[in-house]
C-alpha cells in the first residue's frame, strides 16, 4: 500500500487571511462603514474558518506542527468565533459587548505565543507573530479605551497583512519571485552551511 501524499494547502489559508484582513482594515480606517461590514464578516469569516481550519488539519497531517496549529487555531478563534457572534447578533441581537475587545487582546497574545517558533521561519513569514499580535492587541485596546488612533493604526496593519497574505499565498504556490527571506535563527539541530 502506498502512502497518500498531501499537497501544501497554505495558499488556501493565506487567501482567507488576506480577505478578512482587507475587510477589517477597511472598517478600522473608515473606508467601509461598520453596518456594511456585518454580512461580509459573516460570509468571509465562515468561509475563512473552513479554509484555515482545513489548511491547519492538512498541515498537521503533513507533520508541520507550528503552521498547522496556527492555521487551525486562528481558523476557529479568529475566523469562526467572530463570524458566529456576528450571526448571533443579526439573528437574535446578542452582542459580545466588551468581551470582543478582550477577545482581540487574547488573540494578539496568542499570536505572540507562536512567535518564538516563528523565529526559525523565514523573516517575512515570521512577521505574523509579533506584528500580527500587536495589530490584534491594538484593536482590543482601541475598543476598551476609545482611543481611535489605535484602531486606525491597527487598520493599516490589517492592510499590511492583506498584502502579506497575498505574498505568502504566491510564495506557497511557488511563484519564483515571491521570496520571503532567510530564517532569523537556525532551527535547533540544523546543519551549519
């Protein structure tokens, strides 16, 4: 019996990330009204959940613990949970209140938890941990403190991660000029060159 070979699904997950980051960037910078975002968040969030969770499971199947757990976790917590809560709001008027802001901070800290292992990834790929964490913490703090500038700053970081998601998508598809640099650190046990 031959072993089944899985292709790299990362482009699927990066496409979902680019889509939700574009929408969030537009809302936070004022380019899209919040009320126009509601159904977009539900649709893109649910589709993004499926894409990122499937990407994570396949990467885990391929033995990639760091990327697999990152995609699967954020598929559920960053895509599904907010989209489902928005659906509950539309259907039943249920709201997160301040919990949503604390949730954003939690997600930012969660991304920071992946950052040490991402130091072994190419530097451009590594940015999702520290900078993505900063972005999410800023969104949460903006909602908790009412400091609009934090939301706008986070919005521009979401625009950056829209570009980042597209770039990583092209890199994962093998586009030759979509380089992502060398790792900042050599993986433990890696041979010296």
